């Protein structure tokens, strides 16, 4: 898509596909928010701080209580990681 400024704009879908299989993002999550992103996760105690690894398109890859584990998994999958706050 070309914007009025003459610059190309990417849709959200285009942006997600741009890093597909190459980029993953790491995000800190609270246990109360897990079900929305990891529907098959078991019920967790409230108040837990967890770390999640997602593919560039938002596909959940890993949920853990250990931040380092997300980086190890990303390295195994040959993903460059970015952190989201």
C-alpha cells in the first residue's frame, strides 16, 4: 500500500509475515493473562510473573517462569529475539 506521502506502508499482516520464521519476541506476562494467549495452558495461580516467546506473527511458542529459557528456545529455533514491554 502506498501512503499519501509516497512511502510504502505495511499492513499488520504484512509486518507479521516479514519476520516469520526469523524473528521472535519475548514478553513478560502475568498468569492472569496467559489464557488469552495460550488457550491450552492449565489454570495457573494468580499473581505469577511468567515469560513467553512468540513468533513474529504472534504464534505462541513457549511459556515459562524462567526468562533465560525463552532465549535458549529462540536460539534453538534460530530466531532473532526482540523484547516487548
